[in-house]
């Protein structure tokens, strides 16, 4: 069934579509929550130059981990937790002053006030495996250097500094290339959805 108006769907329905392989359903989620996440990041960071990058990174992590979202809880709170953790990682990577303990939340795909979902059903396991296979196909099409950066940053969650050290690259080069690979991945996902 072709969805004509994603905006008419609630967050849980949109997440369900994304998990089932319809990446187009992620855009309305992004559009609904980007302003509040942006405002939260501006308040914490104080530097608008960093915020856009942090915003994009938080939503990329949410997309890659969408199968970990528990629909019993609010999607906005879930993406907010991911954004807070992205900010904490950013601060940690800059070796900034001591972190505010309130911000030091684990990135485990849920809010700290919620319970983790029970083990997935066999159907959910199959859908999760299909989604993971789809993401791996996108990753496989990236140029080798960018593929390695994408995996290290978004799947293994290395900091920028850890990547620079491991790959013996300048920090600015790592940041630029991660920005580019994030854009490449978004383009691949969008193009694949347009073909469907």
C-alpha cells in the first residue's frame, strides 16, 4: 500500500513503517522533532556552529537504531536522549570541562525513566534483520575510506579524536569526511526510497 500523506500518521506508525523498510517515513519524524532538539542543543552548546552537526548526527543515530525504539514510550523523549548523548560524546571528545552529570545518559536506545522492551518477537527479529541488511547494503556502496569512517563513528561510536588517532588523520579532516559520509548515506537512503 502506497502512503500518500506521512504527516497524517503519528510517531509510532511512522517508526513502524521505517522499521518495515520505508525510510521515507523517517523524514516526517525528523521534521516534527528537529526544532525542539535543535533548541535543546543550542541551549546546551551555546555554539550554533556545532549544533547543526550534532542535530544531524543524533538523527542519523536514531535512524540506524530505530529498531531499538520501544513504542510504549514517547519517540520525542527517545530522540532527545540520543541527542543529549551525542552532545555528551561531543563534549567528551573535545576534552571539555567536567560534564554535568544530568547530561551523562547512556546511549542505549531509551530514556532512563523507561523500561527496555521485552525480547523481540520472531516477526520483529526478522524485520530487524531485514533492516540491518538494508543498512549494510547502503554502507557497502560507500567508498572504502568513507565506509570505515561511517562504521567507526555511527556503529562503533568512536569519538572524532579516537578516529583521528586510529586512522592517523588530522581532526579537521575527520570532521569534514564524517560530514560528507553522513550526507552520502542520507542520499543513498533517499535515492533507494525514490526507486521503490
